[in-house]
């Protein structure tokens, strides 16, 4: 509770001046850390930001990809096989999640005029497919991974379609990023910082038990955190929502009403993170194990407040 409580005191606009009591002294190390990081931060403003990540993910294939290696990849059926021939896009009939493949294909089709003939395997499942122990390393594109995997990261399908379906608010998925970010920008304007509710906030399903401590903290101290579990497709009973009825689903634009928004991993990296930043709220990002292609450009204490995976520093 300590870290969140300190920020509630530090960032609340009701505080007119900083004192020198125990509470004020408690948050000073965090203030100093933020100031130091912000002053030294140098944002990258063009596509060279991703060169290091691209080089890192492709390092195993500097000498090329042989036909035999590609046959090896295809035989494992770890993703969807795509081919580009004479600026036309071809795909296997087999796609585990058609909406996700459609989201990937939207961007491939835009790039077709500039792409040479090639073939690739794109994983649209939640989990990466190339563990460190795999030898030889095989070229599989995945949207998210940890340091225990060697997949090649790519921007997820959710920038266009195929995001997680949340009934009844997002029955076909979160929808297009270009439209959603406009909705969130309008919500941020409706909820400037001084009007936001001064408490932590989370709504989501129990895709990972690492979220449990925040839900329990909310039940213990609802004035500090408003966090509840909602249903997902796997929900069977109240056991799946920590012994209470599932909460009503809340659109992301309504999250902008709160000052402090929590992001957790789900099965893999959570799709919500990029949305939360647009609310103009302070994002508490829990854990750093799971990565998407843009995470390396996010700096703790500049773009978000880092929280240990077990929430030990939060309490």
C-alpha cells in the first residue's frame, strides 16, 4: 500500500505545499528519482528507435535462412504461413484466430508495394514459440515475449482488429487503434488531472493470479484502490473472481476518470498498456518480464511508475 499511498499524497492537487513531516519525507526519494530520470531522458522521435531491437531479434539469422530451416519451421506448425510473391500476399487456409490474421494482413497489404518476394511464419497466439533452448533457432514472428524466448517481435494485430473481445462493451474486440486513441484523447480532455478521482483503478478478468493482490487490497481499502475482476470466456463460477460476483465491464474511456491506472500482464503482455497512457493519468506498470515491440522505448519513472511483479513495493 505504501507506494500508492505516497503518490496519492504527492500528486493530489489538494496538497498546497510540501511539508517536512514523515509522510512528506517518505515520498521525497520517489520525487528525486522521477526528476533525475526525466532530466536525463532523451526521447527517440523517428523509426531508428527500433533499430537495436530489430538487430537483436534478427541476430541469429545474419547468415540468412536456408530452405531446410524454413521447412523445419513450417513442419512445426507454430504459426500461420505467409508468402509474398510479385507483390501479392498469400496465406495458409489454417489460421487459429481469423480476426487476428486479418489485423496482421491489413498492414502487410499496405506494405506490399515495397516488399520483395519472401515467406514467413507469423504467430497470432498469445504465447511465444521459440524458447532459448531451441536449436537451431527458427524464425517465428510473435507479438510478445520474455527474455526466455527468441521470437522476432512485431506490432500486434490489435492496432487494427482482433483485440480481446469483452462482452458487451467490445464484442468484436477493442477495435482500431487509430479510432480508439481519438476516443481516449477526448476522454482525457473531459477528465483533466484536477477533476480525476484520486485513487488507483483496475478492471479486468483474472487471466493471471498476479492481479489478485490488488483486488484484495481494494477490498481491504476501497478508498485507496478501486479494483475488481470481470468475466472472461473462461469464467465458470465466483471462484474465478476471487469469491465475489464479477464486476460490470467498464470501457477504457471511463478509466480516464481516475488518476492512477494499473497495468498487469495477462497470458502474455497486456494490450491495454498503450491505451492507458492516453488518459493523462499516472500508469502503474506491474512487472517487466513480458515485452512488446515498443516497450524498450518506455522508461520507468518517466512514462510509468514501476511496480514489482508480486506488488511487494506497493503494499
